[in-house]
């Protein structure tokens, strides 16, 4: 079993930045991926960014490309999501997940964190 714990959410003004962290425990991740999903109020949960744990290959949804950066710290079993130029439309609960990925539209994430709220005010 893998446990995922997110942190770093909060309230920020439009144009501001936040960095989310997700620390994993309970299993090694040499051949898997970590992803960040978000779920706005009343909408579905969608994958925004992901990273292969072994080689660092990254994947981004078009809506966040150029504004969000996903990275990892292998020694800390931690994945980060740096979010810049935030917009009110980025307001959502952000979830960290562990699984596998082939592309931004082809993935299988099976373990989930509890989520962290990000609110962007206009």
C-alpha cells in the first residue's frame, strides 16, 4: 500500500504562485508515475501533470502547459507542482496520485491523496 500526503494549497490572488507537495510512503516507485489531478466544484477530476519516477519524463495538460511545472525529489519520495500565473479558473481541489502513464490521456492511477484546496481570487 502507498500513502500519499499533499500540502501547500491555499488562497492566492490571480497572477500569483503556489507550490504543492506530495510525499509518498509505503512503497518504492522506481517504475511508476506520480500525477497531479484537480477537481473544480461540480466538475470531473482531470489530470493536469504527471512525471515518471524513474527517468523524469513529464506530461502536461494543455490548460496548464507553460504555467505549471511538475518535479520530483527521489531522495524524499516527494513530487512537487509549481503553479505560476494562477487564474481563478485554476480553483479546485488538487489531488496527488500514484500509478502508470503513457500519455496525458492514457494512464492508470490507483492510489490517491486526500486532496488540498487551491483557491485563486480575481
